[in-house]
């Protein structure tokens, strides 16, 4: 039997030193933004019953989940999404909480990505959920929170706006099965023009088919909405375009400039999105670092109907970008290495404590001899060694 004891599973990796610092920095910055906006932190279990994420509710295929069974043989999954467990939590433990309920989280999600395509199966995700509030004010509150969160980490992000209802209104007019409709959605999401045209060429060339054919290209400024209104005659679809225009005009006053983009091909996989959807991108990441939207029907599945909107941020992806740019403080070496002579070990530890209280970064020597301690300090770039005995003497290492 092959020994896998020295490798990590596909789609996972160890994080070392600066990578850990970068992830912790991003999580801390974003957590401060969310708390400053009145959101309260929650955590959900890493393992949940499969029923929480059934495909009818989540839109996540079962084969994309990591599955196991508990001691009673019940089907369990590693958490592939954070919104659904929070919806479960709100419908049970927070059922008597007066809305709106403002929650944020910072936890790992686990989802199998076929072929990976540069993506991980394990991702640290942070985000917010605003539950029990509907309308333009709530949408602007969440989207501007997303803008503030990204701007605290990277200044050159772009935010894309779409509407889940636009594609759904057009797609329901296609005389195809749900499976083929999902395949068409995937082709739009990936902006695969040739494959999309090939699929649509086989259908009757109605106005709905023509608009869907154009979706990957309906990307840009406010003129995109004008073009979509010109070629679309579906009443429900036109209503979604007017709402995007309203949100776009409001966000334009927030100082986003050309970083705000309309993308009518923004058709996320998760079936629970019902209205406005948005994504955040940064240069240096091939995938969106932020995905969010409104999901007004999701809590119906937990017998606790309530409007809701939120977003999730890929902390790992954002941390990698910041690390490459040098935007994360470097891991700091100790200012001083404390080495205790034989019999003075506790005095050395007490001295270390006094350094810490004075905000001096110290490290305790675990070597037997002073020579070994000095050599270690030089190797690690520690400038001073304090030798604790009857007296305390300082050795400058020249580093």
C-alpha cells in the first residue's frame, strides 16, 4: 500500500510563516471592517448534515462535497459553503432575534474542484450576512461594506454588478431540460463564446435565445444596460435591468469611478441567489476574491422565511496577492535572545517576561552553552544575546 504520510491531499497545502501572517492579517483587517459596521462574529461546525446542503437548496452538486458518515450512519459533509449553515443557525438558535440580524464569519470551506484549475479544495473564507432586511438600503449597505473591505486590503480592485433574475427570466423561456439550462449557464459564466453559440444554434432563434447569446459580451459601463434594454423585451428581465441601473447610479456616488462594472453574464452557480449579485476582482488573482448577492428565498428551506443578502471573501487568494505585492508586514525577528546560565533558567524566563511587558520581542534560548546561543542568534539575525546569571550581560552579535 502506498504511503501518503508525507504529502498533503490534492487541493490543499501547508501554510508557512509569512503565508500564515498574511492570512491572519487579511482576516483581522476584514473582521475589523465588519465589526465596525455593526456585524457580530459567528462560527459554524466544519462538519454538517448533508441535508443542510442538498443540491435543491444549495445548487452545489453532491459530488463536489467531501462526505462521511457519523456513528449512526447518517450522511455528513465537510462545510462547502458558509451561508447555508448560518441560515440554519438563524432559523434555530436566533429565531427569536429581532431583525435585521448582522453576522460575520471567518472559517474554512471545503469543496472539490474538478481539475482544480488553480483553485483549492480548502479555502479560508470570511464574509457577512444581513438577514431580515430587504430593499435598496440593505443592498447598498452590504455592497459598500464589500467595497470598504477590499479597499482596506488592495486599492486596485474592481466590483462587478449583475442580477440573478435577469438570466433566470430568460432561461425559463428556453425549451430545454434543467441539465442543459445549467450547462448553458456554465458556458456564460466562463465566457465560452464558441461553445455557447454551438448550444444555442440548435434552438429556435427567439429573442430570449438572442439575448442569452449576447450575455458574455454585455460587460462594461452603464451603456451595457442600454444595449440590453434594446435587445430584450421580457418584462421581468427589464425590471431587473432597471434595478441594476438604480444601484449602479447610487454606487457611482460612492467614488468607485471606473472600478464599478456591469456584467450581465454574472451568473453564479449557487441557485439560491434571487436578485442583485456582485463579484470583486483584484489584479494578480485569476478568480474572483469576493462573491455575493441577495438570496430572499433561501431561509424558506429552513422554515424561517426572511429576506437576506451577503458576500464571502476568499482570504487565501487575497492574502496571496497582498504577499506578492509586499503589502503584509514581514515576519519580525526577535530583538534579543535570552540565554540562561546553568541554575538560572527560571530567572531567564522571568527576564523574558519583563521584556515582553516592555514590548521588546524576545526569544528564550534552549541551548546548553553560551557559544551555541550566540551562533544561533547570528544565524537568525538576532542582534543581541542577554546572558542571565548572577548578573545580566549583553553580547552584540553584529546582526
